[in-house]
C-alpha cells in the first residue's frame, strides 16, 4: 500500500469516526452506535451511560459492566466519564465476512437493582482490502481462426470489502487486438471477458503478455493485477458449447456425499477428436474448498463434502469443456448452487449466575441468574422458546429476544430442600424440533430460623446423696435443624437462687457437651429435690434458644444414726429416770425411750432392743420392738434390786445399720411411796384397758378415716401440683412433729419433713414422707405380743392390712405411716 493510499485511508477513518450516530430505536429500548473498522484504540464510540439514562456516580457502586458474546474486548467503557471507546482492533471482514450488515451486540448489566440494557454497535466498512485475483497469472489459448468480437471469459478479482469499496472496475494494458467487456451492475452474473478486436495472425504474433488491473470504488481506490498470457493456436474452428451459459441448482444442507448435483453437457460441431469433449473444474467460490467433484468424461457434478447453510448459502462453480483437437478448444459455463437450510443445529444455552447461593429468606421475584439462548439456523428453525423444570419455586421470564431472567417464584426452606437442580430447556421451531438443556444448581444458604430443640421438655434424674464433687449426673442434648454456625449449640444454666445460695454452687453444665455435673456432695436431709433449667443457644445472628427442665431427686443413704430425744419437754438428752411401784402387774408400761432418725424410709425405721444385764441375770422388764415402751414381764417382788439400770439399743434398718444406746434408770419402791406421776400413768393405763372394750368399732372407724384421708390427700396433692402459682426460693425444712401417740405410747417419734422442691416454678411442696416401704415378717408376732389385750380380731385385721402397704404409694406417700398410726391408735 502506497503512502498516498495510507494517508487517504486514515482520512477516511477520521471522517467516519466524526460521523458516528447514536439513537434509541423507537419502542425497543436498544441503543445503536456506529464505528468504522480498524479504528484506533481509544476512538470515541458514544456516551453510553448518558444514553442509557445512568448517572456517572452510580456506575461503580452498581457494578456497571459490559459483556459481548464471542466478541472479546473489542469495546470498553470508561467508568469515569461513561464513554464507550474502541479497546482493540476491529476487523469487519473477520467479524462478518461479506455480510451487508455487521454489528456488535453488547449486553450492559448494572446491579442494585439488576438492569440489563442491549446496545448495538454497527461496524462501518472502510476500504482496507484491495482487489485480489485468485491466480497470479491467467493463460488463454486462442485459435487464430477466431473472428473479431469473439469473447473469452476471464477470472475476475474479488474484494473482501462491501458496497462501493467492493465495486470493481478493470483496465487492460494497451494493445491493438484485445479489449475488455466489463460486467454490468444490473446483471451480476455477467462475467468479465476479453474481446477480440481484430483477427489474429499466429505467424505474426504467436503470443501476448497483457496486464489486467482491477480497481475498487473506495477513496482512495485500491488495485490488484494479474498477468494474462495469451497463446495463439492454429485452427480448430469450433469451441465446445454448453446448452446454456448458467445453471441454477438447489440443495439441502447436509446432503450426502456422492449426491448428483447436475449433469452438464457440452457439444462441439467439429468431427473426430476435435469434437470429443472433456470437462474440468476451473474454480469453486467463495472459499475454493473441494466440496464438489466433476466427472471429466460425462460432466456429472457431485457433492464431495459437507454442505453447511450456516457457513455458506451459495456456491459458484466454473466449469470448462475442452475438446481433443490440436490445439484443443474450450467452452465455459457457470453452475449456481443454492443451499437450503435444514434444522440441524440445536439451540445453545448460556447461563450467567449472579446471586448464588440464595438465602432461604430471599423474597420472591428476586433475579437469580441470566439466561441467553441462540440457534444458528434461520427462519422457524432458529425461533427458540425457553422453559424451566416444573414444580420448583423458580420461573423464567423473557427480558429481550432470546434473553431470559431466572426469578425466585416462592419461598425457600433450606431444612426441607438445600439444593435445587434446575433444568433449563430451549426448543426451536423446526420440524422435527431440536432442543438443548442446561443444568443450574441453586444452593440455598442457611438462615438462623430454627431454635435448638430438646427431645423432651423435662428430664428426671436420680442421684444418691454424698456424691463425690464434680461427678457427672446427666447429659442434655439439643438438636438444631440449621447448618454451620447456626447449628452450633452451647449450653448454660438458667441461674436462680436455691434458698440462700446460687444454683451454680450446686451444679454446672459443660457448654459444648451438655454434661451436667454436681459441684458438691448433695444431702438428702437438706435438699431432696433440685429442679432447674438448662438453656441451649445456637451461634446464629441473632441467636435462638430453648430451655429444658431437670428434676434431680437426691436419694437417701443411711448416713444418720438414731438420735435420742430428751425424756421431758425442754430437757437435753440424758438417762431416763423413773420410779416404779413394786405392786404393778405384768405388762405395765413403766417408761418409754424416744428416738428419731434424720434419714427416711428404711433408714429412718427404728427398732428397740434391751441389752442383757450384767452377769446374765434375767431382767423383769422388756422393751417394745418398735414402740420403745418399757414394760414389766412379771410382777415385781422383793428379790428384785431396788435400782434397775437398763440399756436400750436403738437401731435403724439401713445398710449398714446405725445404732444409739439409751440408759433407763428405774427405782423400785413400795406402793405407798409411788409418786403421783406413777399413779397418773397407772390411771392412764387403766383408762386404756377400758377403751379396748370397743376396739373393733374403733378399728372400723379408723380404717374408714384413713381411707378417706388418703383419697382426700391424693386429690389435694394433684390439684396443688397442677395449679401451684410461681414462687421462687421458698425452700426449707419443716419442724419436727409427733406423728401419732396414745395413752399407751407411740410407735416412733419421727419428724415430718417439708420436701424441698426448689424449682422456681411454685411454692414449697409438702409431701407426707414414708419411713418404711414394708414391714419385716416378724411384725405380726411383735404386734401380737405387745397387744395381746386387743384380742385376736385386732391381730387378724393388722395381718390383713399388711399386704396392701406396697400398693398404696403415690406421689411420695407411704402406707406404712397409716399402718403405724392405725396400730398406735
């Protein structure tokens, strides 16, 4: 290219750059620009931000970006001034070939909110391609017998540009024999040919060497040349001639190889070898690929490759027929092959993910991804519809031709479905139609919408008292349906006061494992029930939590020995002293040992045993096994020592049993010297014997009263448990109280404890405690010995009631209490 041509080319580019147009296409919302090809880097294209109605200040915050499918980075936007400029070399011929229209489609995307704009930049052609001949030289064989005005077809030049830049004119170097016949624009099939102006004389001029120049219509014009070597042959008068100079054929794309396209026939009026014709291919345009074959003998043109409508829609085949004369003569024809489209291209789907993963609290109509579809076919074969997998909380909405948005169409719940496998299907309008699919995996991100949950709202734990400090007593576990940090559960105590102390001084809970530990030894006598709550919290923002209630029952152990009670009100523990008249009869109660055990149940059930006297002498006294009453075994006489010292062993029923020893001092005196206290005791005994006359009536009344009391107590207890109002910190032991006594004594002096239920959910609960779940087998015998005066009816009734004692337990009540009370009464 000369300096003048380059200068003219640069001026043309500058002129086209100054004539760029940008306008909105009416009603379509699409911006159009134009730019010349081969424009320099940085060449102004248009103020795209202003034309799209966007402020310069919001380009960066809204993530302004430009995408061009398959076009690389030819164009770019300056985010500082919103100008679209040329970023790299644009070659129109490389982008669009010889297509009359050439555009670059840009997709402009901004976020917050998501918007998509479509911009079309038309690439203007410049005269940057000179005419090119397919051959460096063309050889022509012309018989000298050719008449003036004979025409000889020439291979014309081609120009990669379009429009005026591709309008070619031809010039032939000066000579006196030949001239050019140029093709007429109105008849594009009219070929370039060489015309003989006067008859040839081989002997005078056997050959010609001419220069053929092709110039295009650009400014400045570009040219190309080819050498014409013309050889003048001796006479072979007639050329082979085809039936017509041009043939037109239509073929479907993807036609099988060896398919017959056309059979050509050329005739030569000469005779002999001068009339025998052979065929040959001169050229196949536009790309020169050997997609067709020609049988040199019969003139059959057949398919020799793959015909693709999307690659080329027309083929121009130049055929030459040559006779076998000497020299040979040739005739020419053109075969135009039009390729028809077939639906052989499935749609193509491109998915651009924008907002993945999707939070499960995302609102409907939120854009999840952008989808574009394309089909290389044309007409109905290239019309594409797009649809989504059914029964999913998503939908696709068309935003522009062949562009769609994937939207959320319902609520999400990660705990139900954590990942959606979506299938986008694109189907064209061909017959039969073709389709393509693309998979979109939408992961649902977790939101902290589930609180930790325990398997049950309340747990009951049994712990023996005197446990070692720090021992593990229970493990709580809560499950959170969320994921990751939203499912990380930590545990803690719901702090409160237990009496005068904090709950955390009794128990602790491990924050990660949920193990509950007792921090100090528990004492059943101090705290029988510890009720508290453990809280489970997740690590979400904000955190969610729930509570579970633990009821820790402290089980009693035999760790308290029986304690002797003072013989009289207000006195301290000491020996029991009593004056006894020698005139008392056998079975007379002379004293009573009273004791209490701080334990409960079997551990608090006391028995009394008289220790043998020193020297093995038989004592005239005995002690009641369970009553502690000391009575005479026979009438006293003068032989009995005036001072009797008795040792009574008090023993509980724990394992192992604990004991205490009581000392009873008895002074034997004649009846006249008996103190008034003894008279009162005797009168009380006499009154008791008189009262035994109606014992059967009393027993029936007592049984009815006990039964009624039991039913009433159960109902009252149940009502209190269900409707107790909240009150915290009201926990404390009750005062000792005598359970049952009569004129003849009591079975045991125990205490009624107020059971400490420290839950913070209600007032202190007082239950009637059981001191023994059952009686030993010898109870009937002991009762019979001590109450022989009550008669056989009394003993039989007690024996009948004993088997019921194990079936009368409910809510902490023990039937032994009623049995003992009945016996004492």
